[in-house]
C-alpha cells in the first residue's frame, strides 16, 4: 500500500518516491520469477490528475529460474515498467453517469482506498509481462541429449555409438573355432618283402 496524502488532490501535483519492498508470493511464472521476500526496488512517480492519481514506475528485482532447454538454474535482473491510473471513488460515480454501459473499461479501473493505493496487482502484471517466456541459460544452449539426458553444453562431443555392444560379443564367439581330433590319421606301414 502506498500513501498519496502528501501528494494532495490538486491536479498537476507531482511526487517521486523510491521504496524497497519484499516481493509478494508467486511473483512470476513457472519457469522464472522473483522469489518471495526478495527485495524489489520501486521508483514511482505519482501525479495528481482530475480523476485520481496516475502512477508511473519501474520495478527492479533479481530473478531466479531455470533454463527451459537444459534445466540449469539461472539468474537474471528484472526491469519492469508500469503505468496505472487510480481513480477517486467519487470520480467513478461521475464517469459512470457520463458513459454508462462501458463495462469492459470499468472492470479495469483501480481505485484509491482513502489516500492509499495497492500497487501489488499492477506490479504483478508488469513483472509477468517483462519476464522471458522461454528463459535460456544462453542463446545457443544445446539442451539435453534426447537419449540419456546428458547436458550437451558440458560434453560437446557427446554421442552414442550406433553399433550395439551385443553384436560385438557375438562376433567374438564366431572367431573361437574348435580344434578337431587328429588321432584318426592313417599310418602308412612299409611292407617288408622277404625275398631271398
Ligand atoms: Zn541451458
Ligand atoms: Zn546421451
């Protein structure tokens, strides 16, 4: 919640403020975001206008997430810009009379609660818009091996041999030939002729 009391309601009044706030829960998307409780630096510019207070600002915070290709943790710096109009509740009554039936616009209208406004929904939208939808550890991240899940960045020559190791084993068996028996070789005897 931010206070607009010092700003006053005189149109044209301007106030800048910087604030460090702890990040709310679930600030981000599944693969990347601002961890809960991490410091978010806010630079805000509040401007008093006829209907309410126009808030323009920037949010900075560290991001943590993981690479969508190789699942390695990664860190980034978030810079999100936003601008939002917070209307005075009574100003809305007037505009409702002016153009009744503009439902879509009315749903988007945020209101001041007394002198306060809640920045959280605006911050949430701005952060999600500023996040990379497919964060990668580096642009040319090769990801994981489809076969075994190894990180290809750590092992660029990684490959799987096409030849199955079982075939090599069979090859070895075929080469081990058995020795035949050699005892049946006929012996040639010299025939003694006894001639006297
Ligand atoms: Zn990666
Ligand atoms: Zn592999």
